[in-house]
C-alpha cells in the first residue's frame, strides 16, 4: 500500500486552490532554458542595434585618452577624477544595452509566471543539507532530464556552429594579413550570424523544456482522493455537518409552521399530498402563507387545523400552485388572488351561516 504522501496516490487533477497555494509559496513553473533564450535574444538585439554606437563612443573616448595622454595630469586627486570621467563615459555608452539585458532576463521569468513575492524558499530546511536527499536529487528524474538536455544542447549547438564556422576558416586565416579596419565588421557579421543561429535553435529547446517543466510541475501538484476530500471539507464544509444543519433548520421551520397554523384563516389541501395554510384579516393587502407542507407535514397541518376548527378546503390545483409559488411568511402572488378570494369568501359565508341565529 502506498504511504499517505506517496506520489502514487496523486491521481486527481489539482484544484484551483491547490494551484494558487503553490504560487503563493513560490512553487512555480520555471525553465532555465527560457531565461537563457531571452538573455541570448537580448544580447543579439544589443549587438545588432547598439554595437556601432557603443564602439564609436568608446573609440572616441579611448582615442582622445591616447592622443592627449602626455597632457593628462595623474598626480594627487587628478587620477581619481580621471577614472571617474572615464567610468562615466563608459557607463553612458553601455547603459542602454545593459538595461535591455536586465529587462530580457526579467522577461524570461515574467513570461513563465506572474510576479511572486514569497520567502518560503529562504526558510532553512533540513532536506537541503541532508546527504540522502541530495543523492535523491542528483539521481532524480529532473536531474537526469537536465543532464540529457545539456548533452543534447552541447552536441546540437556545437555541430551547427562548427558547420557555420567551417566555411569561414579561409576568411579567418586571412584576417592575420587584413587591414585592422576590416577586422571589426567581419567579426561583427560573424558574431551576429552565430548568435542568430543559436537564438533560433534555443527557441526550440526552450519551448520543449518549458512544456517538460510544466508537465513536471503540474504532476507534482496533483492530489490524492484524501486530499481532495479534506480540501472540500475546508472550503465547503463537512457534508455530514451540513446535512445535520439542514435537518436542524428544517426542524425549526416545521415547529414554527406548526405553531402558526392556529392563526390561519383557511387551509387549502390536495387533499392528501399538499396543504397550504393562509391567514387573512381585514386591512391586509393579500392573504399570508403561514404554513405549507407535503405528505406527513401536510397531514399534521390538517390535524392542527381540525383541532382549532380552522376550515379545510379541498382544491387540488390551487393547493399545488400555492405550494409551488409562495413561501412561508410571504403574501400570495397576484395571479392567485381571484382563486384564493373565492375560497376565503366561501369560508366567511360558511362562518356567518354557522353563527347566524336560527
């Protein structure tokens, strides 16, 4: 038999509450390959869009430094001031590319899951320093998948890059004798070619790895039948307790209705299955339903009515209609005014006939 925490018991789909709890404690889907792809794509974008501007600005700064080196004062506080000036110009040249790379790294996480603030991962756990747990992690399915993924990436990317670089070997050999001014354009073009290829290949790897990581995470969130029942009890309440509460409410309602039957003016019956007790007094807008019931409760309402000499009128269609459309302590709906008025009128005429002198 599986242990209570055994994954073999987790055969049920996770509830929305389970997924939200995982998100709160920082347990989210995360593929490192997606992050790598965003960083590589950002670096390629920086190289394409800003390499010329960065090289121009840095070249101008360094050229001016070399050309005027003999005039630069490096004594005392002049040297720190020189470093501050050079540092400021270098930071200004690389600031936008650096921001793009930071945004790319952040986007790699945000595209996988929404922003999460959780300190659960920072809480010390004995399992993190346990040798047994460490060995289990080293030889887990996740570790084997990471090893296979890294090996495939190494072989695939290495093969493609070698195939791209092989035709360029003649040009690279000629760079030794080429004009230095031609070195940067050639290097930039070759770097963009290689990085573009790597980005295209990593897109496929990242998509496959994200699907794998999502499947792993989703399977980890699955629940056992016992966990589902416990969560249902926590969120919806224990069905046994809910049933008892419902019975208690029904019992209180029954007692209240039985106590209100003596105030009724007439009881309309099916005659055996339905009973509706109505109260009407002068000045009321419409008759009021003080009690209603079916079968055993209907029989009890008729018994109470007989004990208190309340008229009982058999009208099956009206009894069924009133039972279905009016609730206890509510006035009857307008569509039944005429039928109920005829019944109450009949009851009043009957009472007058009984009390009239002979």
